[in-house]
C-alpha cells in the first residue's frame, strides 16, 4: 500500500482521468473507504480541482452532493472525497437494457433536484451536469440508495456574468446553438438536468462526445414542442405529468424553462409513488454484487499496471478478468 499523507492508497481506479489519478483509500479516522484524487500542482487540470474544493467548502453538507473530506495543496495536490460504492450513473444505467419504472426515475431525480436547488440557493451553478457526473452510493444498514452530484470543476457563482463557459455535452441551446456569450446559469443547469431525466427514463445515456452531442441536438430540434416523437423513438409511454415536466425543462427558450424550485413543486415530483423498502433492498444487493466485481477487476488491472510488462503474467491475469 502506498502512503499519501494521512491516507493509504489501496487501489488505483482511474489511470487517465482528466483530473488525475483516482484511488480508493483508507484513513484510520474513517470507517468507510474514500476516493482520493491526486494531481501534480503545476498541471493545467489542477485548477479544476481547486475550483471543486472551493465550491464544496462553500456548499457544505448535503446528502446528495459528494462530501469533501480533505484537501491538500502541497505537491502532489490531492483531494479526499467520500467514495461512492455504486459507480457513476452512466454505468448504472448501462447495466440494464430495460427502461426504468417512473417510480425509480422519481426516486433518483428528486435527489438530484434537491442537490441542484441547494446549489443555486447558495449561488453556485454546476454548468457540467451529465450522467457521468452523478455517482450512485448505497447504505445496506439504512436501506438507501443515493444519487450524489460530483465534479464541480466548471462551477461558477451565479452572481457573476459568465461568458460562454459551460460543459461541452449537455449545454443549453442558447449556448451550443445560438452561441450566446451571456446566459442564465440556472436555466443552463435545468436544461442539462432535462437530459438526465430523459436518460433515467429511457436508460439511453446519450453519451459524451461531439458526434453524440450533434445527434442529440438534431433529435431535440426535431422534437421541440412535440415530445411524443421522443417517446415513440425510445419506445416508452411516460405519464402526462412526466411529459409536462420534461417539456417545461427542455424548452429551447430559457425564459420559458422552469427554475429548480418550480421543478421541485411540479405535480410529477409530488407523487408519492416511490420504490418500496423491499425493492430498494433488492436493488442494493444487485448493485453491491456489481460493485464487488468491479473492485476485483480494478485489483487485476492495478496488478497488471504495476508489473514489468511480463506477457505471460498479463495473459494469465486477463484470462481471470
């Protein structure tokens, strides 16, 4: 085990992450695992890590925002965060070929919107909301599954003017299509969350890339004001309340788009139909099995990475994987 200040780095779980190397780590003062992001202080992407630290400090604790444990500015710079055992939302959605029941969509989306409302109440806009930046965690004792908003490297204070700075892939049409340099930051986050809502329902994650972005906006422009075309394409039949919420969030005119408080108060969000305790317990069991398998794969990859490229050893390990 490698020692990094007060943390023992157990396994490296990302080798080419834009923010640097990510490890599962242990600390004597913490009962649970942590995620530690290490990055050279002089590296360009270190600025995103500093931004994330300042934003997480400002926001304080919220059950649906990834929790900051510690930040170290000395070389090598690192940040310790709570470790989400259930992986990212994009991976979670890809595990099933079926569409998600609306009660499960509501279960996760209420948590995401709660986090977003907290952010904007504290004058912070995320500006890079996408399925990749939401983590899934679970607590077997409490019987809960949590959606955690993460990756605040592009976040901005809402009381400042922002000139065209927004995440690449779920950016609002007023920025991506109309190329406006000044825009409403909350409405930009709302638009991005509408794409997340669509992904939750259909389990089509829409991806992250220029080609996917192009296809997404072609689809949205084609279906603007006519969301029934989307449901036909994705072969789903959402409730009228769901369709109403989605259309008011994805509206191409930002002035017509809902605010996060309006989303929280929307009739679809107020419906009491949520997964039962038994259904949540079953899902926790499934996620836990997938999570353990993933950790085993990381251990194999970490071992391969640490070897001196011995072809026979690598071949044997990959057969196990």
